[in-house]
C-alpha cells in the first residue's frame, strides 16, 4: 500500500519550530528528516500559512538534498475542515492509500513507532490508527484516504470546524469522535503509560521548546538517540527522569485584584485569615506591569482572576481582563460568584471568546441551600444562575458552574450535575 507524509506548518506566528537549538537544527528540520526517512512514501506535503514563517520554511525545504520529494500547499487561516479536506485531496493527488499526518513542530517523531503504526494499519485494514499512552509528538496519525474524505464531510457540517484558524492538534480525532463507531480504529499502546507526565514534544511555545531541548541535551549526555531513529520507550523513560523536562515554565498564574467578596461562603477562609485588615484593590498600572512580566517569562499561560476576592468588584476589572488578552499567548480564567456579570461585560470580552474561561460559584440547586452555603438569598441565587446562561451565550463551552462538595450540600450533588449536564 502507498502512503504519503503530511506535515502541518500552518500555525500562526509565534511558533518556535525554526529555532536552531538541536545541534544547529530546528524542530522543523527534524520533523522533515523523519518524513524523508520514509522511503516508501510517495511524497511529503507541507501545509503552510500564506503569512508568518512560510517563506523561511520553504527556504529550509529548498536547502534539503531531497527537496524534490517535498510539495507545499499554502492557505490563509487553516480551518479543521480545510485541513482534513487537504489530507484527502493530497492522498488523491499522489495516489496514496493513506496519510501519515503530524504537525511540523514535532522534533522527535519516531521511525520505529511509525513502522508499528503502519504495520497495524495495513494488517487490520484500519481507517485510522494512532499511538496511545506515549507522549504527544513521538508518532504520527495514520489516516485512510476514504476516511479522510468522510471525516472532512463531517467537519464541513459543523461550524465549529469551519472557522479559520480552528485547527487543533487533535483536529482529526475530535471530528471523528462525533461518530466514532462508524470508523475502523486501531491503536498501538505504550508498554508504560506516560500520560501522567503530560509531556508534549512540540515547539509551539517557549515552554514546549524548552522541554524538547532539555530532553535532547539529556539524550546527548547519555548517548541516547534523539532523532527519527529514537526508541520511543527509552526516550520517554529518559524524559520522565529529566528534571528540565518535568519542570519548564509556569503555565498558571493566580492573581488577586480585589480584597472583597459578595458572598459569605461557609468554606472560604479569607475572612478569618485577614480579619481586621484593610487591603487595597490592585491598581491597573501595577497589574499591567505584572502581566507584561508574565508574558515575557512564560509567553503562554493562563492568568486567573482572582486568587482571593471577587474579581469584578475591582472597578478596573474590564481593563485588566483586556490587558491579559492583549497578549496572544495568554488566556484568562475568571472565578467568581457571577452576581456582577452583565451583558456589557460579556460583549466586551466576547471577541476573545476562545481564550476566556469562567467558573461561577453556585454550590446549590435551590435558593435555600445557596443561602446556607453562601449567605445570600433567592434574588442573588437567581442572578448567579442567570449569569451562567448569559456567559454561555458568548463563551460557549468555556463556562463552568461550580459545586464544592461538603456535608452540608452533598445531598444536592447529583441533582446539580444532572441539571447543568442537560443545559
């Protein structure tokens, strides 16, 4: 059976795939080496954006002795549907039976693991084959040409997958999961489960590049292969014992911008901890300096408001939220009681809807329990519940009603789950 390799390099600017930190090579160089090591592949197709680093990537391809085996496709703002459609079109164009698909910023794609996937895919006549239990970035996905066409049609019928820039690393499987029993799927399981380490061997972020470089350097010291010829188990074991892989950069920052609450929660220790102390609101200029330092240091991170206190009680909340979101690598998490949420606030942040997350403290399914836990009455309970629906209108999929389980409200846990699951 014939196959081709597809490397997706259509990510937005800011990806670190062209930084030469692997003995003078970059993540793209190493992923291309893996692709071209597949001697039975009829072609390697690199998918590019029309902007960003595409010209530099084309230069890298042109400098490779096997450049004639590589083709490129450019598009603006790849959507999930557009990506999967291109996989199907490339298979058809080059008369391949299936595609080996990976993002182009994965420097440690393993030929050994790829061979296992191919053998399984062909032996069991699968439509989709993947490796499970290994760290992300060691293996491609194997996608049958016919399945790619069907998955593409499923994506075209869902507006979530047709939006420009909607590509994610699990794009193909995400679409399939809506009708997963319709596909013949095979899996290669790792002998050990490495998922608890949350390793992602890719160079899309500063932390990701640091992880890859630290493991690469550790492999050199121990004379372990770190290129396409690596052993996936040996390499994963090495990463799990490398301090620089286990700890890279902070990804979550919890910032208190308000010293006050609307609620009097049973389980919140804040009032006891700071009883009698008058604490100030955080000033906007102080917050801006802090956020810049976070962006400079971590580059990609989640900024949570507020560690203690109700974030929306700070009069500069909206400006602070927009300050976080002005940095493309930062996401915003707001945790609060929902009582001060307005349509105006939701609209003002809705343009960043894919980077804004909300957790609304409820702890109850009726006003009586809400008053018992949070010290407020029926009107406040209704407003808090309504805030979840309002936010869902603008931030669909990124709004989470919260229930903190304790003896006082445990009897309502199942009812709470069922009520919100049906929403």
